[in-house]
């Protein structure tokens, strides 16, 4: 049972993108004590897509890619190294932390958290199962429930952080709207992605760039509102990508990261997603 305890104690640290606090965010559903399952959070496919919502997303894709959406294909296999700060589960203070991720479209992920020269946690998840590395020799399977929760968080971080989510052919967009935050105006859409919670995407009205992603996720057995915030955009491989990524959970900052490097190999070894990254 040791591995289950470790997973739950670290779930509060896992989230997604841009170093800014969410102030004045429109009200989200409150934290729930109901103990929903991860599978019950997955969005229901809408009967049809809203053309107005699709138009907002197409405009954003053009803004990110210079009108060449095929450039997003390159990021469907990638390896990212980030460094920054994360909340400690012991005393809620910020500690220096690194996050390293490996992702293969559409649903394979590996992630490692490094505290200084020590690895704090290492996971690999796919739709077929999840694994946690306890030490250099020991890899243990995770429960289906824990696997799905981590899979949801990794998907937002991987595909939101590289904007590849906008190229998902299975995505459907609906409920277009507008919002204002700190004197900035945003165009908003709700996004259905197969196997994921409903995402609400916010695009900066002036630049057209993706600014943040809202979704509902579990922390232990409690339902929380999560927000991945993206910032400090720079062009890489012809695409404007965020260089700062932060996650808030229940309105509280959980990590603030700077992207140190991003590689886009043609493929990753299959064992990447069944054998979690080695512990340092």
C-alpha cells in the first residue's frame, strides 16, 4: 500500500501553466466533498459543435502558428524540462523543484519531479495502466483510479503547454463567450476532448493566444477547480509557445515553472510509458 499513499500525498502538487495568480476569476463550482470518481469527471460529447466557438479556436491556431496549423504536429511527441517552485505538502511553503515530462500523442505520459539533485516522484501513465517508480529497481502498478486522475492532469500540462491540444481532431468546441480579468478581455470556449474533463479555454482577445485552461479534477477524494496559466510566449519551431507555466488548485498557486528546454523527437521508446523515469 505504500505506493498508494505516496500518490495521494503528491496529487495536490500536480497541475498545469504561466506565473500569475488567478485574481477575480469568475466563480467556478466549489470544492466538493462528494468523492466523485475520475471517470465521472470526463466530459460528455456534445451533440454538435458550435461554429462560433470553432471560429475562435481557428483564429487562435492562426495566431500561434502564423497561419500554418500543420506546425503543431511537431509537438505531438515531446520532452520538456521545467524549473521553478512548487508547494511543499508538508508545510505549504514553496520549494525549488524541477519537472520533466515525456509525452506521445494522444494519451501516453511520463513525468518526474526533481527536488535539487534528488527525485521526489516519478510516474508513467497510459490508458492501459499507470506505474510509479519507488527506487532504482522497483516499479509498482498504480490503481486505475489514481492512474486516471494523473492522466487527466498530465494531458492538460502536455497538450495545453505545447498548444497541441488545439490540433486534436477529436476535439469539439461549444459555448463561446467573453470574460474580463485585470482589465484584459478574453474570448472563451468550452472544449470536449475524448477521455478528459471538460476544458474551458481562455484566449487573449488582443493577441489570440491561449492564456489559461480551466478544468475540474480530483485531489485525493475532493473535487477541485484547477487552472493552468500560460505566459511569456516566445516562438519555437515557428509556433508561439509559453515559456512560463503555472498551476492553481482551488485558487491557490501550486507550481510556477519556467520552460528550460523542449525537444520534439520523432518518437519515444515504448518503455518510456511503462517504466517511469529513473530516480536520480
